[in-house]
C-alpha cells in the first residue's frame, strides 16, 4: 500500500513540476508579427535558444516569472514570449525544454496565412483607392488612403505603417494630405504617387491602422490615466493590371533631350565642355546613364544629377550630366538617342541630339621648361697656380700661424653649416618652381599640358583646373606639387 501511494505521489509531482505549454494562434497576417508563448513549471527550467523559424529571425519579447510554495517545494512558473514575421504558411516546430533534469517537448503546430478582410465597424472606416487601375510599367497613379472615425470618439493614439509594396515604387504626396469633418466623422486622407515596376496582375494588400481609444468599461485605478483599448482597422485590398512597355523601351512619359558644347574650336591640349540635359514628366529615375565613346580623345565625366518633385500628381524632374573633352586632333561628338513611350499617342518616340564637329587647331611644338633640359658639361679650364714666396720675420710667422688656425676653424664651420642646410632643404625641381610662382589656373594648365596622359591623378587635377574657375588655387597647387615631386618631373 505504501509503495502504491509513493507511486501515485511521484506521478502527481512529476506532472506538476514538468508542466510545459505552448500558446499561439492558428493563423497569421502577412507583414504582422506572429506571437507565441512557451510556459513551463518546475524548480529548475532550461528553455531552448530560438533564433530562427522558417528562415525568419525570432525576437525574444521578454520573460515573466511567478513563484509558489507547494508542500515546502519552491515552484517556478516561467513564461517566455517570442515573435517573428512569417512570409508563408509554416510549421511551429517542437521545442525541447529541460525541467528538473527531465526533457519535455512541445507539439508541432501548423500555422496558415489568414486572408484579411476590410473591417466593418460602426465607429471606423478605412478605404483605399487608385486613380487608374490599368497601367503600363513605369506609369504613375495616385493611391488614396481615406480613414474615418466618429467625431465624439476619444482617441489617444493612432499608428499607421505604410506597407512595403512588392514591385511598386511609391512616394508620398505631401501637399495633398488633408483632414476634415463629414457626416459626424473626422476624415483624414493621405495620397501617394505609385508606379508599377513589373507587368502582370499586381496587388496592394490590406493596410492596417491601430487606434488606441478610451475604454469606458475598463475601470482604471490610476489617478493620471484612464483605461484604453486598441482597435485594429483594416482597409480593403486592391488589384490592378499592368501592361508591359514596347520592346527595348523602359521610359514612359514626355521628355525633351538637349545638348550643348562650350566651343566648337579648340587648341591642341585644350578642353571643351559637353552637357546633356533631359527634362520632362515620367519615370526619370529609370533613365540609363549616358556614356560617350570617342576615339583618340581624353574624356572626363561628372556623375549624373537627377532631380525630381511631384507636381500636379506627376513625377517631374531632370537628368543632367557634363563631360570635359581634351584632344590633339579634330573629332566629332556623336548624336545621342532617347526613346520613350508616349501614352497619349500610344507610340514610341525617339529624340536625337545634335552631333558636333570639333576643330582642333595645331599649336607650335611644346618647348621644354627651363631647367628640364640636360645640363651642359662645364668646360675644362686650366688653372695656373702661382707660388709666391715671402720673406717674413718670426713674429709675422707666428701671426700667420694663428690666423691660419682661425681661418681653418671658420672654413670647417661654414662647410658643416652649408652641408646641414642642404640636407634640411632640398632644392625644388624646375617644374615645381614654375608651379609655385604661377598665379592663375591657365598658367598652371599651360605648364602641365605636356604631361597629359603621363599620370591619371595628374590628369584629374588638370581637369579640375579647367572646369572650376573658382577653385582654391593655393590648395590644388600643393596637391599638384606633391604629384610632380613623386613623379620626379
């Protein structure tokens, strides 16, 4: 009988100490956190280290703990809460816990995606709509978000997170946000300019707003706040058809292409500026970067500058890029083509820029800089030494001896002084001297023209001087001198 009683007692305490429980919903909503809890009871509990589920990062939201005394035994009840954002149907795996030295496992659980429907509430309404439901790839439309709530509703906080659309570009239209009253409701509207990036049937999922409102049925004992509840309000979802653009075209809208050159006649080694500008409405951000290919010339290019703004519910902007070209013989800047689809006439429009024939004047052969030529060997000169013998007295000999010692000391001192000075200050190269005394950009450019193509970094410095008249000449001369000295020019 005692043995039977001990067995019953052991079974009962094992159940109490080894109680493990997994709590979660059976479904999830896309782009929202899925939360689950693991609860265990015992004297010594070891939880698993959960880092990922279905290739999604799991976040530990926190731990709660309660303690109780059962028949003199201290029992811990620990609950851990986790969350992550699933992207597809998944299985919540079995988790292994160790409670009082024994291993327990939770059961696997299949979780499916929940189809979100528009909320039907008496106090709230949330509707989204598109200005055009049939679009081309890259074409723009206005997405309107209209949220309504009862005027007499006491709202503490509203939270809204714009979802990340798949294959859809979006930008908020700042000047069209509005708030007004209508039929006993406060109405708030937001507008976004969107542009599909892929053809086919695209979907804008339901968007959620969370409203924290005063709950009159929740009696709070706080002296400083009332009880609140959070209400989730879901909008409708949208589907729209996106048509592909014609082959080999990725722009849609209306554009104007223009080009210009600073001069059509230059001297050898001089540079000219070539500028490209595209203005218009449409998907300007998708303009492919323009490159120049011209044989036997040196081309420097700036990074393209793209500026856009929303105006009258359209994406308006410009693409600008400039080039600097240096050549030693005549050349031609070729025409540039820009093709785009004009929806108004439902045709592909191709614009061509003007081509430019540049005449390069031949200049006299560059003369080497002073000091860059090889030094001429010095002519040998015959030195005639004269030996003069003086008849002197003993007193004069002593004086000459003393003066000789002093002269020798001074000579050696001067020698070492000059030697130290030479080691401290290295004489500048002739080109460096010329750069130091130059006073304008053009003077420095003329000095460096014979060395174009000798060093890439030096070429970039020449380009900077040619392009920017207001450049800090003092600082750029220091940089150029460092390069010249390193190259030993």
